[in-house]
C-alpha cells in the first residue's frame, strides 16, 4: 500500500470518527438507549464517548498526537462493545429503527475491523508523509 493510500485511509477514519462523535450530540437518546442498564448515566456516557470520538478523529490527523489518538480510539472501540451486545441481545428495544435482528449481530465483528483500521493508520504507519527514500 502506498503512502497516499495510507493517508487516504487515515483521513477517512478521522472523518468517520468525527462525524460519529458529532452524531452523539444529535441522537443522544438513541445512543443512550444502547447503553446497558447496569451502566450509570447513559446520556453522559454517550456525550463522553462522542467527545472522545471527535478528539480521537482529530488526533489521527496530527502527527504528534496520532499514536495516542490511535490507542485512545482502540480503547474506545473496546469500551463501547457492551452497547453492541445490548442491541444484539435485546433487538426488540430497537424495532423502531426498522433493522433486521441480524444487523445487530453482524456489526459486532466489525469492531475488530475498525480496531485493525485504526491500528493500521495510527500505530503501524504513524508518520505522514514517509521519508523520501521509502516512497512507493
């Protein structure tokens, strides 16, 4: 993969995290409904995770912050996994979304893909652009 592709994947990941983070403030109740009932303050957790997504997305674009942002986003993707379990095991609570039950199950493995993507663009390839001698 060329440096240009890595940069494009990094910008795409950053954009998706920033947009997802912002959406936490426009659909707070929807996101809060996915927080398992045993967790405290669902709305606050949604807002904190939204800020974390925005900060992490921006951090992916700042070379000095990229590695920390990558680790932070990976930890965030792991931390929100209980919400995915909640939606998959209680699909009746989300019937109003009009999604088939299998969608909630299929999205869980995608967390691993997202983790790998963040790792690839922030930890495996932290520098942008690469040194002139390493360009493809």
